């Protein structure tokens, strides 16, 4: 508990929390865009505080509509060039309440504010909002809303911990996370519902620690019955990510099949032939390497190049068939950390979200930071 207290003091000293302990986060929503449209009831804009080193001086945009474009590396607003390289936007009934009303960025409804940047690659839009509100837009995208409340609460804690850990890695950057599957899938207001909001609110401020640090709370859809170690899945020795037995093995999500032709393998990997053979495996039976055309290919690269929704995991059996191979696999995802379908089964058996988290993140401690 003393270590966790010192972590909280460190976070406060780094400025991670505001005066009201309202943690915020910056999410890249649109990147390398030529044009963007922002709409909102009583829409306001201001040069970025990073450029003015002052509090934003909000000006109202009449009509509640902002058209942004990118021309010769400069930012244009409603057909006028801007001196600033970035602008903040938010909706509110008055300038002191900017951000309290939702806004719409190119069709995506968002809470909080948006900052639009111009650089040589085009426009970048970053959503700036309280962490708890961000999680409401993540939870329904990362876990089925139909899952039991204790599983949703476990997911909320894992997603909060993951986001906080990434923010601490990128303090001072214009963005902390993206909005895609490469980070955590974020859907804004459309991803929310009463149940996911409840799961976030009931776990407000709860994060997982190992020693004095927030853990890298990785999670995945299904492990197939046995999770993977952090060292094997992520090439890093993370003591809280161990191989753990999981009750997801008899779920529909834990089984998949794929068919690969030798011609496809030959073309995909630019090799003389498309012969496929087993390579090295991890202690949990997941492939580390595969032999394609006689060449050793990292299994993660094999999966990525053929499609991660098609080759759903690195745990599969290879069967030769006419002109190619049948892959019969177990699990969906990298297998490290919390298994979401396993969390569902544990919740259905009566486990609390704390017990679920302790099962998948060995030796971690739950703490309420704010």
C-alpha cells in the first residue's frame, strides 16, 4: 500500500492529474487527412495553449460548423489560412463551458474537445477528454456489451490501466493513443450504452499496479484455454503476464479454421514455393516460427501478412490438403493477459471483477487512484 501511495504522489507531481483529480487523455482520431469537418451546438475555437502558453481564448464559430483543410503545410479554417499550426475546438453553451456539449468530427460523435493539427502529411485530429469518458467509448468496442457486469468491470479496469500506462510513457506528446485495434478501439459516443457506462462508473479510478508501476494490462478475445506469457507474446519479461489456465476453451470464439493455397503462400512471402511446415513453438504450444518455402518466418509476421482476422492466433494445427493447407486453430489474439471470453465464463461462475483480474494478471494489486 505504501508503494502504491508513492506512485500516486509521483503521478500528482508529474501533473498526470488535474486539480480535481480529473485524469485526461489525448486520442488520435483522424490522421493524414486532407479535410475535416467539425460540428457542434455553440462551437468555439482557439489557438492551442501549447502555442500561446495561455488559457485558450475562445471565439465562437457562428453556425456551429468548421471546415478544415490542408494546403501547403498550413491549416485552413472555413477557407481562411490560420497562423497557428493547431486549433482547439469544443462545444458549450458559453466559453467557460467549452467541452461540456458533444461535437461531431467527420461523422463521429465525441465528448470533450478536439485539437486539429497541420503538418506535412496532412491534418491530424486529437480528441482530448476525461479518461473515464474515454473508457465509456472504449468498453463497448473492446468487449461485447452483452457480457456479464463483472466481466465488463474487469475490462474497464484493464483498459483504464493500459491507457494510463501508455499516457505516462508519452507525457508531453500531442497524442497518447490511437483509436484503432493497434491501441484500444475507441468509438466515441456511439459506442456507449447504459451498461458500459455503469461498468466504468463502478470502477472509477481503479488501476492495476505491480510494485509501484501501472502494469501493461494487455488483453485479447480468446486464449483457447491457456494464456501466453509476456515474454513469448511481447518479447518482454513481464512477471504479471504468465501462462494461466482459462475456461474459454469450450466457447465458439476459441475455435477457427483457415485454408491457404500453396500459390497464395508463394506469392505472399515471395518465395520459390509455398510449402508450409511447423517451426518452433512456445511453452504454451503457440508458434514462434513457421517454415514457408523452406525459409523460417516469424509466426507473428506470418499472421500479420495473411491477416489477423483470418489467422486468429498462433496456436493451430497444419493439415496438408490438395493444393494447400488447412489450419485448425485455438483462440483469437496474442493470448497475453486477460482473456475476454474467459472473463465472461469466470463472471458467470460467480467471480468478481477483482478475482478475474487477479487470475489473469499474476501478482498485481488493484488500487483506486482517484
